[in-house]
C-alpha cells in the first residue's frame, strides 16, 4: 500500500487535506480583502483629488508595468492563473479608454466618464477573480494594486479630474 492509497482509504488525514487546500484561498482572501475594501471606500466616498496629474502619472506607470509584465510572463502563460493575463490587459484597455474619452471631451464637452462604470466594474471583477486563481503571491499583490489603480482611475473620472501629466 502506497502513501496515496493510504490517504484515500480514510487514515484520518481528510482534515489535513482540507487545510492544505484552504491555505491558498486564505492567502488570496488576505490579499484581496483589504484591496476590495479600499476599492469600496473609494467608490462610495468622494475625495478631493488635489493633484490629479500625480495620480494619473502613477496609473500610467503602473499600466506600463502591466504591459511589461504581460510581455515578460508570456513564456510562462501555462503556469499563470486563468485570469491573470486578461486582468493585466483589461487594466491597460481601461486606461486607454479613459485617455481616449478625455481626448474626445476636448471636442465634445458633454461626454462624461459615467458610461465607463460598467466596464470598470467588470475589470475589477476580473482583477479580483485573478487574485484567487493566481499561484504566485507577488502577482496576487500586484493584481490587488491593479484593482486599486482602476478604482482611483474611476474616482478621477467621476470627479472630472482625469488630467494627463503631459
């Protein structure tokens, strides 16, 4: 009798198996919960975004890092979680959509950023789902930061303070 058959025949290790499977979920929950709470707080309350160019510069730098991470992680795509690459690319797409909407607002001032809320919420959902599907703890933390960056981008849009730093 080998080790695997001994474990399946009821040797009392079922609780240990459950704990081993619960560990990665608890780590994901510990990473996602504060980021999700920060996103909810940012979405519920409006803040005075005193320096929107600074925030947009940080978001643009983060999206550049997303593009770099997507390119560098491509050879390891089989080892990544199912939602990691879509979350990274979706974040880049959302920032590009905000930039294009801001550019259109110069010619059509009646356009607002409110129509982007469903897309931001879908992007946040994919980002937080990717946290639970990813195996690497560093990528989980990076995806949580991506979720917060998307929320800040949405808040800047609602406050009408999307300002490109250049």
